[in-house]
């Protein structure tokens, strides 16, 4: 009983530390400007206001930036889920030369700092745009391609464990029942790996949604292709930053992530049943 209470206390403390920054962000978004800049900050406000949200949503092109971020994030989620699932299947079910080397390279790719690759990627995307339509500077396709390249090593490595946990006898039983390889892949294995796909989808979505570096690097002159994180620079001014607008826009940016997590969580729970029934 004592251990249980200690564990509950620690869990509550960790949850409070995790939620507090989000609470302070939302609180600052509804605080008047005078209270935000006060030398005596308080964890509450007696005069909540929505002026900062009106200022954030009133930024020219805010809706377009929002749609651009949502398009890039959803494209990365769908493509990474599809490619990582097929790649994890190949790395788990098939034996071929250099399989271990490929897995090690996935880990090495995660060790390279993103900032160190921004300049080489800039020139590669610029050159690629001359031959491949839709992929180049000032295009959303360049953001999708780069985010996909950075998310795939993690998603493939993680999904490999989920695929390996599925017994091979399940596939053999389906083959005996007359199922072909495509049916086994999508009707049996895909539902069983759904929890792993849900977890990796959350990672891919958050990474693509919060991207700022590549959005500023690849989107140079086409402001209509800019994403929401880069649009927050409007509130950073040389003389004084608009912290209320920053917090309001950040709160709006957090909502799609929470909605996506709730949606994926439901899919994760529904996928726990798997594809095998008595």
C-alpha cells in the first residue's frame, strides 16, 4: 500500500511538471498584456481576454499557413506509415545480405544533428527541383520529402519490433487457408501492427507539424507556402515581442496535435484486438 501511494505521488508530480508549461501558455494567451509583462506574475488572472487570439487569427494568411502545416504533416504521416510498414516487413521477414548494416545505418541517421544537414539539403532540394516537379525550393513537397527522410529511420526501427512480435505461424495459417501475400499483408498483419503505426504516426505528425528550420530554409520567397511555426515570427518585433500573440498562436498550434493524438489513440485501442479471432 505504501509503495502504491509513493508511486501515485511520483506520477502526479511528473504529470504536474509536464502539464504546467501548457497551462502557463494557455494562461498567458488569455491574460491582458499588462499582467503578462508584470514583474509579479501570478498563476491566475481575474481579467481574461481573447484579444490575443483575435490578434493571432487576424494575421494575414494565418489560415493558409495553418492549411500548409496540416497538409505537410498529414502527408508525412501517411507516407511514413506506408513505407515504414513495408520496410519493417522486409527487414523482419526476409533474410538478405547487409540487413544488419541497414538497421545500424538507421541508428546512425538519428545521431546526425539536423542543423548540420540544413545547408547540404538546401542545395540538394534546389537541384532536385530542376528535374522533379513539385519538389524544390518554395514548395510544400520539399518539406514533405525532408521530413519523411528524417522520420523513416525511427518509424522503421520501431515498427520492426511490432512486426517481429507477430508469430510467423499466423502467416502460415493464412497461407493454408488460401490467402495470398497481399491479403496476409493488409488483412492480417496490418491490423496487428496498428498499435505501432499509431505510435509512429504521433511522432511523425508532431515532428512535421512543429518544423521551423526547414520551413525557413526551403521556403524563401513564396510566403503563401510558409507554414505556421515560421509565421510566428510576425509576433517577434525588434522593439518588443508580442508575448500574448505568441502564446495565443502557440495554443492554436497545439490543438491539432491534441486532436490527432485523440484520434490515433482510438485507433490504437481498436487495433489491440488484432486480426486473429477465435
